[in-house]
C-alpha cells in the first residue's frame, strides 16, 4: 500500500484516466478499475467543488491530456464523491503525468483541506457479464455485494445474465470483482446506467422473472436457494455525474 507521503499522488491518479462508465466499452479484455471514495467535511461541500474546478482548470491550461469523471453519491450520510479510472496493466500505476506538478498547489490548497477521509479500492472488470454504456449516461445505480463464496456467486450471475442477454440482447449493467481494499470492501458490484431519473420508472421484468421464464420454476427455485445461501448482504446507491468537475 502507498504511504501518506504518496497520498497526493494517489488522489490525482484516481482522477485521471477514463471514468467508471467507460471502464467497459464493449471490449472483451478485462481492465483494472481504481476507485477513490472521498468524504467531504461537513459544511465544506461548496469549497470542495470549487477546488476541483480550479484543479481541472489548471490541468487543462497546462495541456493535460488525460480524462476523468466525478460522481456524487445521492443517498447516505454526508457528501461523498467517487473518482474512478481504468488501467490495462499494473505497470501503468507507475506512469507520471508531468502536468500534475504544475497543479500541485491547487490540490494542496483548494482540495485537501476540505476532505474528511479517502477510501481507495481496486477492482477488475468482468466483460462476459457486462454491457457497454451509453454516452448520455448521467446517473448510475450501483449495487454492492458481500458474498460467502465467490465462485458459486459468479456462476449464478453468469446464468441469469445469459437469460437476460437471450431476451434483451445485452446485459443490464457492468460487473466488477474487487481485488484490493479495506476490510469493509465489498466482493462485487454492478453498475446500471440511466440518462435521467425517469428512466428508472420504466417497467421491465426483473432478472428473477426473466430467468424463471427461461428455465422454469423448479430450476429457478434451486438457483435462488443457492443465491441466498451464497449472498451475505447487499446495498445500493445512486451516483450523479458532475460534468463541471469532470473532463471527457
């Protein structure tokens, strides 16, 4: 793990690169997803937003070429943001963007004073379960899973996803397998994209109904028994894209 000496570099690296919605772009190769969850100090949200904007302005003025996206969590305690980036290999962790040096003071003076805590995680995309993401996505519904046994969990997801693909032509979300993080890091997450809240109101058959229609109630019930035996807990949040804090 990186030391506090490298904290600022870690924070900047988390911003740079393609955002979480581009992590799976219809390719078959698995990629490394780095996510940094930032909790802003109470009463400091406006200052944090302005600080990120100042850093972005500095970066672009110095002809920085990387892209990033910033997402704000819509539920839960406090003001929480997610920055995410993707890598094709671990070697890319050592890449240095010289533009960051020019904008160091912006990060030091206008962003760090407003941060309460930072939680970094690393996950791997699961292309066989995942869809590509529409460019006009502005909201993502992210569901996290803690599981007792990973292999049977993935087998269940594979079967249900295949049933959804057979009916609708594509999976409904992007799946990720977490590899590194603190003890409270989930095992998996799935990201479902939406253009606006009204899209969530659109009625669709549930994955359970689609699978049951495909294989029959007896086989489906066997799968659900295995699912509840494998699943420890799950929880979800909606995140909203903040274009003014993003560059893409």
